[in-house]
C-alpha cells in the first residue's frame, strides 16, 4: 500500500488538475476535533495516513464510534449534498497524520458538473453507509473478542501501517466498552503473538491470524469498498 488518499488517486488527470491548486497538505494531531454537532463544515478532508473517527456522544457523556474515515474515504460528503451543517455526530482525529484539505465550494463546483466526481462521491457515500451499517450490526451481535481484531484491521488498512498509535483507553471509547475489557482482549491477542502492545503503540505481527480472529465484518466491508471504489 502506498501513502496516498485513494479517492484522489482514482480521479482522472483532468479532474484532479482542476482541484490540485486548491488542495492544502495539513498535519492533524491526535484528539483534534474536525467538527462538532451543529458546526458548519467549510472544508473537505482527504486523509493520507491519519484516521478520523465519526462518533456520537450521549447525554450521559458516553461516546462511541459509528464510522471511520481514512485513506479510502473523504470527510464531508454531506456538505456536497445540500447540508453543510454537522448533524449529531462529531469527528475527531483518532490516529495523527496528514491529509489534503480543500474548500467545500471548490469541490461543490466540480461535483455540480454531474460528471466523474459526482459519480465517485456517490459511490464513496454508498461505501461509507455500508461501513456504518455493518459496524452497527457488529457492535450489536459480535463479541469484543471478535470486534477488537476487526477494528484494528480496519485502522491498519486506512493508515498504511502495522504500527498503530492507540491507547487502550482510546480504543475502549471508540468501541463503547470498558477499558478493562480491551486490556483483557489485547492481552489475549498478544499471548497468541498476533499483536504487540506497548504504552500506546499497537503493532500487528500476524495479519492472517488477526483476520482469522476477527468477525466477518472486516472482510464484508473491504469487499464492498473494493466493489465500489476498486481494489487497492
């Protein structure tokens, strides 16, 4: 895998060249909020090697992840569909790294041509909805022992690295479980030599073994992305 945003990579040279002068390379720090509920979205983000979490916070303060945006996605599609004000979700940087940032209006002008970018964005939206739907089913029906490997694999795929800068507390928040549960499951994966965990750094040691431990959700989401956006 190469360190690039795969949505931008799909674009034809003609379309990319119209957007390129307006793309800014930015570095995003872990924990930074890209937008919060009710906030107007002024820019789209094409992650390269960072990972953004779409989360929902309940009235009691509990937070859980409902989707992730990385190198296979673009953040801010809803702004192209006539709604540039955030809904009940918020977006936070889960894994620090770089992204390409562009003004919403620039992309909207290209989107409104009803050409290549229009069709690609709609496929991106379909893929992301598939991810969110599968994640909802996974959270309801599968055990943490299955969900944690799936989540690590999805993170790995989007940041082009086997080294994941993640604390157990952060993982627990994203999965909507207690930290003790993540600690116990991470220890089991480490004992089986599938991962190595040290002070906020998770290293995937055995890709095939981790996939075998995960539920079918990782493979289903990947298959749908490959179908809609091409294999990477």
